[in-house]
């Protein structure tokens, strides 16, 4: 597959655009996982090597995220899946970064219910889940038939974290088993975070290059009302 940047970052934009840090969950993300697809296709995306993938240690993961954020040396967008979402919440709890500095946005996908009775002990290590509002724009995407968390729990986390909830349809844990390929719906959410950052950096601009890119591919920019977006339609965009 060609190394085409889905978000169309030019060399000039790289000086202003954020580093995209991919944060997998338990077991890491294998080659068929959308996070691995993004890592391969987006030159400005980098996976955070948390280590201890099958036997995670909460504070070790938090420290690895902290190191990656500060090594970036520029604004950062975090893209976390499953247990990685809880690691991000704990990072924000411990570090208490200033609003939008250095993290300018986050896409949190399918966070598990770490406080559910009988949950995998490795997930339970991340409980109790921090409930502090996250100091950066955040989308929380969840599926209604995720075996690791109900939609009610996911909506509750979005509310507590001050995140915009993005309904992802009925696609399980939004992982390799979901068979969603590059997961276009998630790319649209990520694109919106980049657009919003660009508009804050350059008042009066609204991410026009991304808008033109989507139009060229027959897509439309994401509306602001994500609650009303039908994820099934996004499969064909």
C-alpha cells in the first residue's frame, strides 16, 4: 500500500500540524487493526511502544505516554484504543497538562469498563477510572455491541471526560475482528481534530485543504453534530 497521508499534510503544514501518537490497548494492535493501517498510511503518525502488552502496568504505560508526548517537541493528537484510552485518562490525571498544551486533541476509541464485576484482572488494574474533564478536545467513539463496555458506560465516560460522543454503529470492539479496514469513520473524526487545530493556529482558515481532499474523493466534511451522524453511511465515503 502506498504511503499516502490521509490527512494531506504538506511539508509546510508539518511545521504547524500535530504529531499523531497511536496508543494501542491490551495485546497491542496487530497488522489487520485500523491503528496499524493508520500507522502505515500516515507518515506523521507514530505508535507509542508501551511495552508489557499482555501484562500491562498502569504507571509504566502512563510514563511511556508522557515520554512520547514530550519527545514530540510539538503539539500532539492522541489516538487511543481500548485500554489505551484509560492510560490516556490516567496520564491526564497525573500530569494535569495545561489546556491544549502539549496535547491539542484526542480520539479515544472503545474504552473498556474497568469497573465491571468480573472484568479481566489486567483491565481492572486501571480502575477506578479517572473522571476529571480532559484538558483537550476529545472524541470518544463507541460501538453499541462492544463486549467490553456498554453504550451507557461509554456515554458516561464521554460525559465525565468532557468528550464529544461519536456513535460508531454495531461493530464490536472496533478492532481487527470488526473487519473495518482503515475505519473511515475514525479517519473523519481524526481529520476534524486536525482541522480544528489548524483553525485555532490560523484564524480565518477552516482546514480547506482537507475539505478539498474529501470533496475530491466524493466525501463530505464532518458536520458538527456528531450525535446525528450515521456511521453506516461513512463506510462508503
